[in-house]
C-alpha cells in the first residue's frame, strides 16, 4: 500500500462539492502542496515528500479522478476536469488543513493545475515549481500545426466514449506502455513496486479511465481557452517560479520543442522563471529524485 511510502504522514479525506479528496500531510514549517501527474497518484512523491517535510508542512493530494479521490462524471463542456476546477480542490484541501497561502509543486497534469491556480488565485500561491511541462496552449499549438504528434493528448481527448471503451478492454498495458515510453530507460525499473501498485489500482477502473479522458478533453478545450484569455489580457504569474525539465521529455520527447523550456515560459506566463534540466525521463521525481529534491529544496529556501 502507498501508506508504506509515507512513514509518519497523516491521512485525510476532505469533503468538497464534487466528493472527497484524499491527502497525506506531515511537517510543521511553511506549507507546500505536491500535485501528481498522469497516470499516477500522490504516491509519485514518496522519494521527495519525507525530506521536504523536514523543513515544510507537506501535503500530497490525489487530484479529482485519480487515486483515492472522487471521480465525478464529466460534463458536456468539460468544465468538471478543467484545471481551474481542479485548482479549487487544492484550495479546499489546503484550507481544511489550515493553510490559506502555500507553495505549489506540480508534475505533469498537476503542474498544469498549479500554474492555472497561480494565474487565477495569485493571493493563494506563495511560490510555484513546475516539473517537466510546457504551457498547455503551446503544446496544443505544436500538435495542431503538426510540429509534434498529438500522441496520447489527441487520443484521450477524443469524444466520449471512444477512448474509454477501447482502453477498458486492457487498461494496465495501455497506461504502463505510456510510462515506459516516457521513461529514459524505456521500462518501469525506476518505479517502486508499491507506487506502481497505486497507479495500477487507480487506472484499472471505468470511472477513473473516464476521468483521465475528461482531464485531456478539458485540456483541449477549457484549459486552452483559459490560457489564451490570460495571454490576451497580459496576465502573468506573480510569485517566484521554477521549472525542472528532463533532458529526454521536453527537449526530444513527445512534447519537445527546439526552443529552450525557460524561453517558452518566460515568453508567456512566467517572465522571471528560473530552472534547470536534469538527466531523466519524464518522471523526474522518481527517475532522478536526488537532483529533483536538491533543486526543490533550494527553490523553497530562496
């Protein structure tokens, strides 16, 4: 069980308007929430969270539709799984645990929730660290111009119920195939077996598969709209920002770009962003936890 990965952490079930959100917490310092990516759960933070909790109050939560959190049915406009709606879950979880303002550290889909929250609610986010993503609107621009393939983004965002019906026939090989493809070694060797079990439990169930698809449908619609509206309005992230990118995923992987990641972020939502690349596949917190932890500790202390 993933509880073995978080010794000394408390477990919480927090009621929200869409159901319950699961979280773990530990520490007594400044608060920071860790947001996982696809197709994972809060278990992806097991290397980093205990060390970060030595200096901060760390909250690891399962996003709606993932892990042990409620998986509501999607709506026709894909608002339910928009990153704006997911950001409201973060606020409710943190407020329930006594934190009004906090740092946000997000990987993959969780990082998209994080930067949307920082744009929507600047008074909430003390500082923001993003792990291995480029802005959502930018990635879709690249895919729609055929600069990069649509890959799983295009597949999962197809209309309901096509991808759901296809994936449910054999879900674990599909999701683990993606994880292998995005890992530098091309296999699952970097992942703790207990974390893998958490991911398998989360993805091997129809309502979760639907949630994953709705997450990507929202990315292709509501999330792009929110990004483009903020760009047009000149809105920028106000807090200190930091990016950690993998030398595999962002430079040569499926969301790659010839421009440097920092250049893309500085030219859009985060003009003052700093960061560093690490030798890793996409899953930097699990494939290269030492370099990722060192960078995050330095950023949180700055």
